[in-house]
C-alpha cells in the first residue's frame, strides 16, 4: 500500500483484463469465414442445380414452342427443380450437373466477405501492445488551459519561452473561446491598427 503516491495496480489490472474484442481475433474471423463459405456453398448447390436445369430446358427442343397464348409450355420440370428445397446442400448433384458454375459461385461469394472481415479485424483489433495506463494525446482545450501562451513571431514577452508544446493560430475557435482577450490583443487589434 502506497502512502503518498497514487497506486496504479488497479489501473494496470483493468488494462490487462481489457483484452482484444473477440471479433478482433484473427482465428475467430477465420472460423466465421469458414462458416460463411459453408453457407455459401450450401446455397450455391441450389442455384447451380436450378440454373443448370433452366439452361438444359432452354437448349432442349421443348423450349422452341415455349410460349403458347402467353403461357409457358413444358416448363413444369424446371419449376419443380426450383421448388425442391432438398437441393440446398446437395453437393453431389450440383457437382455432376455443372462443376464450373458450382465452384465459381462458391468461390466468388466466399471471397466477397474477406474485405468485410478485414474491416472488422481493423476496427476491433488490439492496439494495446502490453502497455499500461489509459494515456491519450491532450486536446487543444487542455493544452491551452495547462500551458502558458506566448505570442507568435514579432511580439515581445517577459521571461523565457521554454519548450514549445503546440503552435495554434489565434483564429482557432477553441483558442477564441478560452482566451478571447489574447485573440483580441494578438490578432484583432493589429488588424484594426493596420486600417
């Protein structure tokens, strides 16, 4: 127990417990992509069987006189294939029907998710490289409140300048809000005298 200083043990413990978000873990994202790829292949099998049946019907002699009085004739086998929900995940039939279409759909729709998972990783990745504390850069308002301001070039001031922390233009809205008199003295007044 520290008597005069601040005890940072609690803060360090909180920082260590602040692990990477589960979505920021590359292993989790890879597993999600595998699940997505399986789901896509399951749907690709259905569409491969349906499109192959439609193409076979279009190339058959039955489709030459397909329209009769505004209605499709001999289209029932194609409709039965599209209505058949057992074609979802029927990989054997999809590969025998049209191997190129099945693998093409599966690969294209699987690769579509890679940029999305990349963005998820970038957003939720750990930026704490075994560091303690919750440090951040000071805001403009905090710097203006904490450090003494010295005028820019061309003005005299008493004392020494010290180490520059930040350069800010007198037209900055935060500077005007916190130091309206300095804004008037170093920016507005010289303009008025110049007129």
